[in-house]
């Protein structure tokens, strides 16, 4: 068998590089061990991490709520004036009770969203926990040590290359959960501002905003589930059958690659596409909804 790690200095440099990324003191293994405990809770409710640091952002939250109420009242008054006084917006013959109902609905949701969110998080956590219930997630605690040992046990095979690649991807995917958690936290905090969209007949920005939150929650749950599936596959790797071991490792890597594509997949059917332009047009569309909401 060809000695894969000694083919050339450049190849050896590449191997050393990916092993450093995966198994060094500050590599993916350290990230995995640091984030391993309660990853689902941290991602879905990153406030728990801030609470551990003694920070609650209560002043920021109260400020958002205060200005959300100002906007709701201002838009409500403007809607009445435009529709029933100037008759420049909507149907002046429409029942004003509908507008009043929408205003009350927006106020109640903005004031009660913290409670509603806590119920939703309980469901999301239970859903994510049940999804991974059939997977022995306890093996994750020693997964990197196992992967490193397997790679070192087969220095002249492709296992030596693939193991650190999988480890590096797994560590990056766990870091992505922190990003997802921050995104979800910001979206949740600004829900009261999005509630003014409820005063529009088509719910304005509120409808799209709720889809963004749903997308973020589902992305976190599915990515963590796929991460555990990949770990489970790696746990079955045995070097006495290198062909089967390679199949398991490549499948585990494909599972992680698919996990990285999860946000785009959910975005395809949750978020509306407005013409061409990809993300730029999506940003312009969301911006237009926000501007329309405050006008």
C-alpha cells in the first residue's frame, strides 16, 4: 500500500494542517468539548449563556417593547386617519372594528410574546430531544479521542486524512449553532417591532418575520440531529474492514455537508422568493416590508 502521508512535502504539510485544525489544543476538538453539553438548549435559548455571565439585557428588551408600543399606536392612528378621514388607504367603507381587532391582537402578541415563546421553546426542546432520543449522544464525549485514535492507527490509509476532515466539519457545525442561537435571539427580541405588520390586511412584515423564526428553530433542531447522526456513524468505524470504515466516514461527512445546507432548504419553502437576485432581492423585499410597516 502506498504511504499516503509521505508522498510529498506539500501533502505532508496539508495533512499536518488539517490535523492541527481538528485535534490541536485550540482546534475543533476543543470546540466540540466546550459546546458538547446542552448544545440544543444553548442554541435555542442563548439567553441561558448570557444568564451564566450575569447579563440579562432586560434594559434593551424593555426599550424595544416601549418603542414597539409607540409604533403600534402611531400606525393605528395613522391607519384610521388615512382610511376613514383622507380615504387614501384601503376601503373607507370597511368595518373599523376589524382594524381595532388587529390593533388589539398586535398589542396582545407583543406584550405576551415572552410567555408564548416559552411555550414554543418547550415544544421545540422536546421535539429536538425526542429526535435524538434513539441516538447514543453520550458517545460524543469521547468521539474526538476515538476519531484521533482511529486516524493514528491507520497512518498509511485514507482514514488518516478523512478523520480530521470529519472532526473539523463537526466542530464548525457546532460553532454554527452559536451563530444560529444569536440569530434566533435577535429575531425573538425584535418581534414586538414586527407586530405592527398585523395592522396590515396581509400582516405585512409580521408574516415573513414569523417564517424567519420558524426557519431558525427548525435549522437548529435538524442540524443538531444530523450532527448526532454523523457521530453515531463514526462510532461504528472499525479498522479491521477499511472498505466499510471508509464508507461510514464518507457517509458521516455527507451528513454534515447536508446539515450545512439545511438553512437554504428550509428557506426554499418557508420564505417567499421575490423575483431574481437571490439574497440581495430577499433583503430588499424584507426592507420594503419594514418601511411599509412604519409608513
